[in-house]
C-alpha cells in the first residue's frame, strides 16, 4: 500500500491529540503538552500515525553540541563502545561522528554554522539522514512526539510550523506541505571501524547538561530491540514486508521516475560476499555502486568514478580498488592505500542513500527492488 494518500486522507490535527499514548523512549509523561493548539491538515494516512507519548520536545534535540576528540578516553566520550554504531557527516570542513548512543536520547542535532544542517536518527526505524535547513529558512528542527510508520516526525521552529516525517524528508503537515529538505550524505559504521580509519577525528560527546554520562551507555529501547527478527516496533503500526526480517538493516535508495523503483541492499546478503565488495548497478539512469565493508558493518553508495573519469572497482585488501589509479578506497569514500592515499580526494557519494530497518524502508518505499537476495 502507498505510504501517503494526498487529497484522500487529510487529517485534522485535533485527531492526533486523541491518539493512544505509547512511550517512544520507554517513559511516559515527560513531554511538554499538546503539540499544537490550532487545527492543521495533514496528508498522511491516519492508520499509521501514532502519538509517541512524549510530547513536543519530550525527546530534546541538540543544538551545536560539544565536539571532542574520539581519543583519549574521557568521561564525555567513554560511553561509546567499539561495537556501537556511529553516524559520520561533514560539518563545515571537518568530518565528525555522532554515536547512535547520543541519538537514542536526542534524535536530532542542529548545526548552525555556514551549512545550517541537521542530522537526524530515529531509533525505532534505524534510519539516519542529514539535511540542509535552507528549505525552512534555517529554522532548527525538533522532535514533535508523533510517529508515522513508527518513524520520527520532526517539526520546524517557524511560526506557524510544519511537520516532517524523517524518512520522507518532506513536509506533510502545515504551510510547507510538499516542500523537500535537501539531503546530505551520511555513512554509518561501528565506532571501532571509524577509529581505524580516522583515529584523530572528533565526535559529538555527552551533552554538558546531562551530568550522568552513563545515560548514554544503554539503548533505552532494550538490548534486543535491534535484533533483525524482532518485529516489535513498540506496538506502533507499520506494514510488514516478509521478504526480509523486519529489522535487518538495508542500504536503500529511493526511486526516481516510474521506471526506476526504489532499491535496497540487505546487510545480510552483502555479508555473505565477504569482508569487502563493490556492487555495480544503475541508479536514476546513471552508473552507481555500493561499497560493502563487513569488518566495519557498513555500506554506502557512490558514483563509480575517480575525479571526472569513469572507473571500475573490485574488492581488495582493506577496501575496493579502482582500475584508473590503483588506489584502495574505504567504505566512507576516502583513499586508504595506493597513489591517492593521504590526499583529500574522496569518492562522490549518492546523498539519497541511507540505512534503515527493512520494515520501515519497505513501508516508506513500496515496490522496493531487493538488489541481493542472500548467499
């Protein structure tokens, strides 16, 4: 079924306030009251809208958080373990990582530098996306307390505000309905994997206002919430596509024209290919590839070129190797061995690509083509 029904399932905001409560972060009553007082009209399917039970800003977004070195270990970075996942983004001239541990508790990080960007993560759907905020005139984004297909619904701080399901990246309630946020590339991997590539880089640390860094050690949704076969999205309504386990991670790319369906690369199938792989395909009528790195539990999509020259890539030791320069490239698009190692050259990412749990991806992108189907 389609995720959205414009013009058919318009929903007045007063209906949302009557939805059943179900704590998004395992707690109740920590929100700040009703989301809005006036009526708004949404073109979302009300069958899949839910109140997360925390209220507006009950999950507090961060703004320009402290950024500190990933080593040596200090209290503000000690909550991240090697197997924890991190989100790598470009902030100004610097590549930093934001641990999932931070995003479990905050979900949104606004950066107010020249880029005016926002990094978002929904723990329920396992989806990390970054956007420019120019479409909202630089306004910061916050957590509305609503969920759509169990996915984070953001609001902007304009008056009046609009509401944005994260995995759509598009306003679906309020005056900006139909407006899209420009996506920025993100790469996910384990903290150990990132450290091995960029030992001198920096990360978002535990916020200064939270004196207990141990708050960020454990996933508040439970140790088994992210198990691939776990079909529970805290009882929030979401369709089921049984082709993959509901919480298997996939690297997905949204569809384009009618003859270009959404595409998804399952982590399980890629893992069967070994530690490293380069997977060629066509995306939006142009050559594309996915780099898989099983050692770092990571995948990302790129255009297969070095500079302006088309290239072929094959799996090698420590990454994938291009046939133009013989350089080895890591999953984050940086050169790690060969002629270009140590330079600032990078592969060109496809910003549309992002990682999410399969059930959520399939709900937002019906008709997805699975690019790999298993060993």
